[in-house]
C-alpha cells in the first residue's frame, strides 16, 4: 500500500512550548485588565482559570473539546469581572496572542515538511486545542501553513484525540 498522506500533531511534535514558572498569559491578561482600570493579580487570574477549566472538564462529555473562550468567560465570572462583550473579546485576543508567543517550531520542521512535499505527500495536522485560530496563526506566522493540506483541530470538530471521530473526520 502506497502512503499518500502523513499527519502530525502540533504540541511536542512540530512545536515546542517555552516553559515558565509564571504563566505569561496570566501576567499579560493582568496587565491588559489593569490598562482597562481593573485590578486583579496574575495569580488570581491563573487560579480562577485553572479552577474554571477543571470545573468545565467535569461537565464535559468525554472526548469533546473545551474552548479557551468558554474557560475565559467562566474565569471572568469567578473573578466578578465585567462580561462586557468588547472586554471579553479583547481579553480573549490578548490571551491567544500570548499563547502564540510561547510556541515555537522545532528546528527541522520546515526542512521535514519540504522533504515530504517533494515526495508528493499530503500533509495534515490533527491537534487538540481550545482554539483552531491559535494553531492557524502559529503555522502562518512561521511560514509553515503553505505546506499543510489539512488542518483539523478539536475545537473545529468538537472531538479530542484519542476519540476516533477526529481521525475519521480527517
């Protein structure tokens, strides 16, 4: 049987995430909120986010994806912050951009993708993420999107790996 396509994951396969003691997204969100006149510490944001994610996980149907936006909304609610649509969406944008900033491709990724394309293989990505746009954005930023024929994320289809439905969809 001839191989026609190859699929990759993002985290730990094509991309590495920088490790930090203090999550940069929490600091960046705290700074954003401060500019809006809302004083809340990065630690309060972090703790509320983690507890919101855990809580939503208990309600979640097994194998389905939690969106980052859902978690952020509950985080704001737990902190008794405004749920003003503009504030939420701007904070969400700040949050996603901070995640983009901590993702970097492994050194040999572009070379590997070029080699696979030269062999006329289709290249797909199947990734668990609470934001499809996040994955799209890092691939585009790093000039890798042009090598990708198919991008499937758990947010896009609602199922997380290892649920077989995400693979069947691809």
